[in-house]
C-alpha cells in the first residue's frame, strides 16, 4: 500500500499539572525534512520524537508542534530547603568575595531567590522532566499511528487514480500498436519509393552506405520498441503500486521513462492518427507525474 506525503493528525493529553495539544502535519518533499517545536526544558523529548518519526516515515516536509500548559491550581508549592540553603551559602560567599574587592552588591530579595530553578516543588516530578517526557513519548506513538493511517488513506486514493491513468496509458499503447500495424503496408510502400530514389542516385555509391541509409529510414518509422517499453513500464508501475514500501522516487523515475517513450513515439509517428495518440499519451503521463509527486 502506497502512502501520500500529505497528512495531518492532532491530539490532546494531560499528566499531573500539565496538559498539552499536538499537531502533526506534512506536505510534499524530496526527502524527509522534520521540524519540531517542543519546549527546550523537556530534555530528551525532541530526540525521542525524531527517532520515532525517522523509523516510520521516508519522505515529506513534516512539522510537529507541541503546546504545553501548566495548571496553576496544582498542589501548593513546597520550598526545597536543601537547595535554598546551598544557594544562600553561595550567595554569602559571593558577597564576601565582592567585599574583599571593594564591591558592594545589591541585596537579593526573597522573590529572586525562590525564582531560582529547583527552589519550589509540587511533588517530586516538578524539576525532573523525565516522567513527563516519558508520558509524552508514549502518547506520541498513538498520534504518529493516526498520522500514518491518514497518509495511507490518502495513498489508497492516489493508487486508485494512478491505476485508472495506467489503464488509459495501456489502452493508448494498444491503440498505437494497432495503428502501427495498419500502416505497415503504407510504410513498406514509402520504403520502396525511398529505395528506388536512392538506387537512381546511387551510381558509384558505397553499397554498405546505401544499406545503412535504408536501415535508418526503416528504424525512423518503427515504433515496436517504444510500444514494448511502454507496456513494460505499465507493468512496472502496477508492481510498484502493489508494494508496501516507499516507492515515490521509483515511480517518479518511471514517469520520466514513460515520457521519453511517448516523445519518441511522437517523433516517429509520421501519421496524424499516431501523432494524436502520442499526444494523448503525453497528456496522461503528465497527469500521472503530478500525482506521483505526492507519493511517499
């Protein structure tokens, strides 16, 4: 099952005094470009989320946003006396050193002291982000699964569109083969006329060179190889669409091969009907290529 590179998922959660909202979205990209917006103080969270996404995704410009809030009605804050004692000792030592150098420091206020990291607690997890990081990491797995499910759903729709376009390419290829078969007699007639013209002006000409020129005339009007390769490309594209893997790059390369054969067919057409079929092929292939740009 192929996946689209376009996707979106959102979610909400809560743990202790914290609540949050997630948003995960992606659009087309040549490779995998991940942009994460998560609070810096949640040590290790970004690395963990990147690891999950790298394993699950192959292509796309992916943006993850985490908005975190803290409940101000959480349990009363408790002073961490050990941390405060250490801070006061360091402050006293700083004042003593300043006095030795003749520097007078402004006194610190109580509000400034308790604002220092680790001075207030509302349980053992306030200054340790690990439990919250663990909860967020676990919850993100569900968000990522929902995101992938949406990309797979979009991919299924893409696969159906591409399958329909491949059927059109197959039908047009068969039509081109039929037209080429119908014009064989006319092509042979043209070749005989060219042969007569060459022979009339071939006095003293190198027989090998004459043979090469005649072979070149025949090759310029023969589209057998182009028809065979178009059929092979259709089969290859259908095989890729059936795979449960990231095949976007391979499909994109295959579209270039489709286009090359259609161009060559048009250049060899030498008839209005066959040229018309070639142009239709080019139009369908161009539409396919637009769809393939969104395949992971």
